[in-house]
């Protein structure tokens, strides 16, 4: 997962150290977000993917502003 994330993030995060950080964190955030959504009773399923995407984008944005 990290290798795939690293490939996809390389162009959008110029600093290699922050790109590596994001590549390690993005899969963890995505998986944890889905598990937390399931544990919460699957609220608002039609928007769940958007919320997971927003959480992942938060990691990417943080790495871009380093």
C-alpha cells in the first residue's frame, strides 16, 4: 500500500521526506476511517466515501504545506 501511495503522491508532494511520511500515513488513515465508520453504525452511507477521501486529503495537504 505504501509503495502505491508513494507513486501517486510523488508529483503532488515535492519534498521527498514529507512524501514518504504521507505515503506511510495515507493507507493507515483510509483504513482507520473505514473501520471507524463501520464501528459508528455506517452513518450517511451515500457520503461515507467523500468523508474518507477528505480525511486522506487532509494528510496530503499537511504534507504539501511542509
